[in-house]
């Protein structure tokens, strides 16, 4: 098996885990009859809180990407 196939296999495994997590924690699963139910207000508050946690990550990622592009345009080397 080549390294690419091993990586694809690993990627598919991670994707399956993520899908299972999302299915288990999606708003539909939170409203199951056999488990706890949450109001729309609680679900919206949770979504907003999670979105707030992601915003700094987005900002940092954008800054890093901008720095990489600028270094390539200027012909600067990254630290090795």
C-alpha cells in the first residue's frame, strides 16, 4: 500500500469519526424523544457560543495565510 493510500484511508477514518460526532451532537439528536430536549433559545445560545469560540481561530488563520502570501510575493524564506 502506498503512502497516499494510507493517508486516504486515515482521512476516511477521520471523516467517519467526524460524521459520527456530528450525528450524535446535531440539533436533531439533541431533540430526541429518548434523551434530553433543549429549547430553540438554548440551541441558539449554544450555536452563538461555539461560533464565538471559532472567530479567533478564523482570525489567526487569516493572519497566518496573509503572512505566507506576503513572504512569497517578497521572496522571503520561512524559518526552517
